[in-house]
C-alpha cells in the first residue's frame, strides 16, 4: 500500500466516524474534572491522616 492510498483510506474512515456533539464533549470534560477534583481531595485527606498517624507513632504517643 502506498502512502497516498493510506491517506485516502484514512480520510474515508474518518468520514464514517460518529463524532460527539459539543454538548457531549463538554459533559464528558465536566465529568472528568469533577472526578479529578474528588480524587485529589481524597488523596490529600489520606495524606494528612496517614501523615499525622505516622508522626504520632514516631513521637511515641501511640502504644
């Protein structure tokens, strides 16, 4: 297969793709951003909690 045929086939294939609407893209982006913020908050909270637990263990306050 030569290069020109490859590009023709690629263009033909892209014309058959069902592209999402702008609203669908924005909705998906919003969902991803909300998930990232939520995951960031959970990770931060776990870091604070485990950091404090380790600090207390190292200071000898537990056990």
